[in-house]
């Protein structure tokens, strides 16, 4: 039984996940060669991505698909620097391409589902405002 070894990635001592490979001579490669800049850059990328992901999760209390775009943006930000996020984001892109291909096979059905979802989200927003559901929920909890 033979085992293949994976190429060695650069070791990190900043406590952050393993970095993605970047082309040599690029701006990110130059930042990684300077120890102080590398730590600040990687930490900044991590915190900005975390901010978007946490914001998307916080939006989960609202009706509709509002949580998805900020989470995906945070994941994309992480995927530019961290290998674990790059692998996860690649899987997401593959699933998105499959979903797009399926939607193109049945464009009328996909359009009806999409428009129906947008109408339902609009009705939900209208109902929350018209019937003052947030205020009623606050009174109920208090």
C-alpha cells in the first residue's frame, strides 16, 4: 500500500488556520514574507470575515433569505486567506453551479418559485409592520 504525501504548506505561528497558496510576487505573498504585516493582515481578514458571518447569523431572526448573503461574503473573505474556508467555498460554488444548471432546465418553474418567495417575503415584511408584530412580541416577552 503506497501513500502519497501532500505538498507542505508554510507553517503559521499566529494561531490562525492554515493559509491558502498565493502566487509568488503578488501583494499577498509580499505581506506574508513580513512577519508583523502577515499577522496583522491575517487577523484582519479573519475578523472582517467573522463580522460578516456573525452579522448574517444575527439576521436569521428576520424573515426571508437575508442571512445568506453576508454569510457567503464572510466565507468568501475567509477563502481568500484560509485553506479550510477555501475548501468549503469551493464545495459551495460546485453546489451553486449544480443549482443553476437545474434552474436552467426548468426556467418557468424556477421563476415561479423565485417570484413566489419574493412575494411571500414582501407579505411577511408588510405584516410585521402593519400588525406591529415586533412591538407585540416585545410586550409578550416583557
